[in-house]
């Protein structure tokens, strides 16, 4: 019985491993430009295509079933980058990975940190083939991939020559924390283009404006240019494992934006983009910090200051929690415009007028300022005490009735005492007269 159980367990493990190692069939859009009149480029066209991925160069014994699309490609990816689980859509799920394939034209780059890769002739014969660029994004933006593939002319058998990946498509960081933006690459060691070395470039884009962050010449093993203070790479991991991740020692507000990691081989280029958002919740303070005792009919002014937050979007409001434990909104008050501090963070304030006559604040309670921000919700509160109510509460009414009863009893007692005393004196006087 134990042997049967062991064999069943091993079979299940082997089955799980086989399923987990299988590569997905990727549905892709094949995008190309239509040729217009006079040979000019016209609008783009999109055709459905299927990419069958395998990790070795051997042709599968069984071909897939015919497809309605004429564009069916068989891609060999020794690095198994295209076999990531996020590229497999769950059955019945509306979320699917995104995929686009385009024709690619190998050509030398004029950038000073890339030009040395094509100083010597690589292999013109090797370049005489069909080249394609494929970009993919996994489900829930778990992964971004850009791959350059080579196929013999008019063949559907593709081979990945260069692939660039990122597992940090969307990153959030607190202000002042170190940030690592993931970027890794794989180059086919059998390709003659890989022997010339590589180059890495990081660029930043925000609202249409862009700038260079750093550039690395892998052939000469040197930083060719750095325009962001403190930005660096893991140079050992870069050469040994293809780890081209960007390291920022301290996140600042101006770091928020899109970052593009580009890897160059001789005549080839692939890139992935990722979004970094520096998020810092606001600090709240209320003025005055202690409210004076107030009476019905008096108006108090309270101000709430939110400072040191990023990004810009913030919602400020007021709440009142009475002595009965019930809360109710008091509105947003008079909200000011945003102010920007020296470190790029923002500040904003709101002012509230507490009219104890109109608001019916009872005997007082807690006045709270609430700030809703991407970095979280923050609250700050101050205690309000109201004395001398215009309309007594039930407890006060009962106390007043009790006091009235005591006073009535006291009056009756004093009256009875004086009456009794007067009667005794009159009786004694009558006795003397007789």
C-alpha cells in the first residue's frame, strides 16, 4: 500500500512539473504599415497570429491544429522568458496578456555608447534573414517583455536572439526609500552579434519630456554618462546574470514618471518601460490644538494643515463625533490651493467655522480633520466642550425636577416648623392671660 501511495505521489509531482514547465500558446497582433501611393507608409494593419513557444530547437513531434490565421510561428526561446506563468490567461478570465509582433530592421546605432559594438563587421550573412520584434505584457502587469527574433527567410521557425524583461512594471515607493527598477536581459551566446558586447541605457519620461538617467558601455565596462545623481547599476550582476536593474539610493518626488530600460547588441535593440510613483501620505496638524470652552451662539474657527504629501491629489474634510458616539460630516470647509515645498512635496489647508447655534453640537465632542490620499487616510482631532445649553437635556431636566422636589420639601418643612412654633407660643400666652 505504501509503494502504491509513493508511486502515485511521484506521478502527481511529475505531472505538476510537466504542466508548470509547458509554454503557453500566445495570441498576438501582427502589426505592420500598409504601403500607400508612391511607396509612402500608410495606415497600419493588424492581423491575428499565434506564437508556439518551445525552449529547445527540436521540432515538436505533433504540430498544432490548423488555425484560421496564416501567421503561425514557432519560436525557440532557450532562456524560457516567454514561458512565464503571467503569459497564460486563466480559463474563463477576461484578463489576457497583451502581445504585439512587428517586423524589425537590424541597423547600427549612432549613440556614442553603442557605436563601438559595430566597429568591426559582425556577420552580414547572419543579418540576411527575417527579423521580428515582439512585445508582451503579462496578466495584471506582472511582467513586461521585449524580444528580438530571427528566422531564415520565409520561414516560420523563429529563434530568440535578444530578450529584455522587467518584473516591476508598476512600482510605488515612499519618499526617501531606496528604489530598484527591475530590468534583465538575455542574449543568445551562439549568435555572432553577442560576441561584440552590449550596452545599457536608462531614460526617464514624464508628461512628454524626457532625459537620460545613465548609459553604460558594456564593451569597455564603463559608465558612459550619468545624469541622475546617485543612479547606478549592479555591475557584477550585469555581466554575470544580465541584471541591468536601475538603483536609486533615495526616492524623491521628481523621480515619479516612466523609466525605459534599453539594451543594445550590435545591430539589435530591445526595451521595456515601467512606471515609478513616489507616494508620501500627508502630515496633519490642527490649530488651535486646544479649543476654549464655548457657549451656544458662539462661533469658533478651526484650521487643519496637511503638509509633506505627494502626489498632488488630496481630499480634505471635517467630521464631528458627539458624546453619544455618533459621527456626522461637517463638509470640507474653506480649502486653499496647493503649495509646493523645497523637496517637491505639497501642502494644503482647510478652515472650518463652528457655529454652535446652527450645528447643534450638544454638549460638545470631537472635531476631526480627515485627509484621503493615495498613500493612506490620515486623521487629526481636537476636543470641543460646550457649556450653558439653550435647551436642557433629559438628564438635566430630571436633575432639575429632583432639585425642585428637594426645595419644595425644604420649604414645606420650614413652613411647618414656623407654624408649629407659632402655635406653641400662642398657647403659652393664653395660659398666662388666664
